């Protein structure tokens, strides 16, 4: 109620976070801007909200690796990032067909 009085609207980003196309384009934007920290955060967020079993099957990456990616600070390998990106794109393609 207070938000409307201030001229603000309530916003829930959960739909965008669950949309693989939005997450992938956001990730690419971060890379184009040279913001590796934000790019990792975008990938981490995408992984937090995905079905880990399905994502692991699509990407060929074990679920434990996903959990390590989420929990461990540091830089993931380029190979892991590439696999995650491919899985996000595959997820986006699969949703557009459904």
C-alpha cells in the first residue's frame, strides 16, 4: 500500500529469473560490458531457479558440479561456463517449442 502512495509499483523478478532467454541475454550483456562478477551472479541465479536434474541431463554436467558452482567462490572453468550456457540455450529452445 505504501508503495502506491509513493508512486512505486511492486515488482517481482521471479518470472524473469525463471526465463532462460532473459537470463542468457543478461549474461551476455554482462560479458559484453566486461563485468565478470555480474556474469557469474547471473549464471548462479539461473542455476538456483532451474530444475537441477533436468539441467544436468541437458548439459551433461553432474548435479554436484552445479551445487559446487553455486556454493564455491572463485572462477569456474570456461568449459563449465560454456556447458551451462549451452544448457540455458537448450532450455530456452525447449520452452519456446512447448
